C-alpha cells in the first residue's frame, strides 16, 4: 500500500532524511559533516585529474565507476520498499533524481574536459538504471581460483567478473605502448576491486563458529585475505615489471600499500559488524587512500571497534544457543 503522506513532499523529505542520516554517521566517526563533504570533494577532484592524466581511456573508466556506483541503489529489496512508499510517478522521479545527484560530479568533470559524448552517455545510462533492478547475487555458477574460506573472494570475484576484462585490456595496452603508468593504474584498479569484496557481510553465526578470540579471528581473516589478494595482484605486478623492470621498487611499494589498506578495510568491516560498512566509514577509507597519514587515526579506531563488535557477537550467539536449549 502506498504511503498516505502527501506525495509531493515525500521526495524532498526522503532526500533530506538521507542527508541527515549521513551527517549523523559522519559525526559518529568524529568528522564534522561539512569537513567530510569537503574532503570527499577534494579526493574526487584529485582522483579525476590523476585518471585523465594517466590514461587515454579515462572517460570509459570514469563512466564505469559512475554506473557501478549508482547500481548499488538499484537493489531489488531497496526499490521494492521505495515502490511501496511512493506512487509510481514519484518513485521514478526519486530514482532518477538520486542517480543524477550521484552522477552529477562525474558529468560536470566530463563537461570541463569537453567530453560531451561521454557526458551524454553517462546521463542516459543513469536514467536507464533508474528503472532497472539488480539482484545482489548471481544464479550462474562461475569457477574461481579461491577456496571456500572465507566467502568474500568467491562472492566478490563472481560479482565483479566483468571488471577483469577491463583490467586485462589496460594491461595489454600498457605492454603494447610501454606505458608503465597505465600498468600501475591497472594494479590499483585490481586492489580497488579486492577492497570491494569486504563490503559483503556474512551472518553472525559464520563469525561465531570460528571459535577463536576476536584478535585471532582478525589475524586469520587478514592472513587469508592477503594470500587470496596476491592471487589476483601478483600477476599484474609481474606484467608491470615486464614493462620496465627498473620500476620494480615502485611496484613492490604499491603492492605493500595495497596490503596495508586491505588490512584496514577488514578492520573497518568488523568495526561495524553485523551491519555493513557505513558510508562515512567508506568515505574515511577513501580519503585515507589519498592521505595515508590518516591511517594513524583510522587503524587503531577500527581495530578497537572491531574487537568490541566481535566480542558482542560471541556473547549474542552464545546467548541464542542457550536460549534454544532451554
């Protein structure tokens, strides 16, 4: 049944509510909302400039990132809920407005680069995606090079399988024209894909059944993550070294930095467990990519919170088991 509130005011109310929730999440992380938004804008501009300077295929990659971002808002359960609260026309207006707000920074930067065709394509795709719903899981069974524990790499690899042809294409171009920067970008993109795997959250019982202390549980997750990340990233490192072996120290440094950020992201995941990583946490992680000194702040905070959350999960699961036995 549609919501009984005036529909003309519902869209505005919904958007204001999302902004207020985001502000509160930023404040919970100890970041003033205005400062958080300014930092996000700064990181976005730096990332965009670097991308367009390093590769001739920046517009394609840019559109890919923007569409991948708005696809997160096309989740079936989320949109079914919105359809139950809004009339059809207002629902479509809201979804189009959401997508346009998200893609606006990308479109503006493309316009500044005088890339009008890419801008039109991006706006068109953002409008089309407003009426499309996506499932979080795939029914197609795709083989992976990873074993079943932990689940993040299996689920993540299958959901991002279409990204890897793009990475292979970038590596092929880097080898063909001897462009080391393009190869490094492919390595960074591979790590970004790996990072996204840890935004998938498992059920509480799958944490509890490890029967480990929180600290040992985190160490085990980190070790497995580093090993499985190496399966995807080391071949890219080898290709980068083939482009110019003199840059091997730089490649190894980037690989090490990628490992460090992967560890921080794992801690961030369990710092909010059993909930998903919040948007403010994601923003803080993105900013840390460009300001590494922030890791001195984020690492201890995420570690302490993850230990606290995991202890609570152990107590919760134990309580549920005893409750079922009684």
